[in-house]
């Protein structure tokens, strides 16, 4: 029997589909769903073994479920859940949301992330969610924070409280995607601070951090370091897409 959570999620999916054109957002097939069954199975079905800590794809024969990088230099976050690889055509959905201002896609991407989270074996939901924050300048330029827009419906789907201002940017930073991997740590080092009331909220708690794309994980690791330093017991990343190693 479906749970109340799943019934609410089904209602949300149906309502979104009624508001948007009845074409698959990826292949354009005439459908009554935002993503047709074929594209869902091809791009959003978790068939790839991933590192449980950073979600990088692993060789199918790897039984450890931790990549070499996480074994050698463990990040501060404990776990990462992703819905898909950051590759065509999924990357176009995220780009359309971020730079095309197609905010309706945030609900679609949130649905895919929700499904990935609920399919995770023996993983407990976090005590609260927070999005990766944008700097004031970039927020003014874009008009919205895509991570927050994804986190809003995800909070409803999972029944987990959202704290949009839990973490804030202490200074403006360059876009991570524009930097060489060696410069990314310096770019975000000490770039985040906690809200004044956050310490009592996170102490001893499991915190879920929501973002659209995880590339090297530098930004998410900096946030996890901050949360752990102030008493968080566990940090899980929830990202729509993970950039695979090339």
C-alpha cells in the first residue's frame, strides 16, 4: 500500500504535469509526464555503482563502495546521493533552470532527486535540509538560487524541514566551473558562515545539503567542514547530478 508520502509525491507530479506542456523534457516525446518512461530509465535509474561518500561512478567489480580519493583523503561529508550523471541531456535541464530561468524545471529535478533518495538502501533521512547559498551579487543577477528552488519541493517530498538561511556566503567567490581544480579550494576557503541561530539547530544532527551539480565536491566539502566544526554529527549531500571523471 502506498504511504502518505508517496501519495503526496504522486499528486505533486500530476499537478506539475498538468501545468506544463505534455512533452518529455528530454526527448520531446508526446507524454503526460515531465519525463517519459524511457528517458527516466535511461538517465535516472541508479544502475551505476557509486562511491557512497562522493558518488563518483565506480567500476562494477568494485565492492568497497569507496573510491580511491575518498579512501586516501576522506572528505568532511559522509555521504552523497545523486539522481544522474552531469552529462547530456540531463545537463541541459540544469542549464535551462540556471541560465534560462525555467523555474518549473526545479520541481522536475527535485522529483528525480527525491526518487534517488528514497531508493537508497539503509540510509536515514536528515534532520534538516539546507541549500548551497549563492552570494548576494550572483543572487541579484540571477534572481533566484537554483539549489533553494530544488530544495523547496524536496523538503515537502521528504517531510524534512528546510532552513534556507542556515549557511550564508561570507564573501563573493568566482564560479567554481570557471576555475582550474587546483584553485577551487582557495576560492571557497572560509567563504561560508553559519547563521547566528544555527549552532543550536545543527549540534548532533544529520544535515542534508542540497545542490544542483557536484563537480569536484570542493564547495560541498567546505560547507560540510563548517557544519562538522560546529557540531553536526553527519552531513549528506543531495545533488541532482554528479560530474563523472573523464
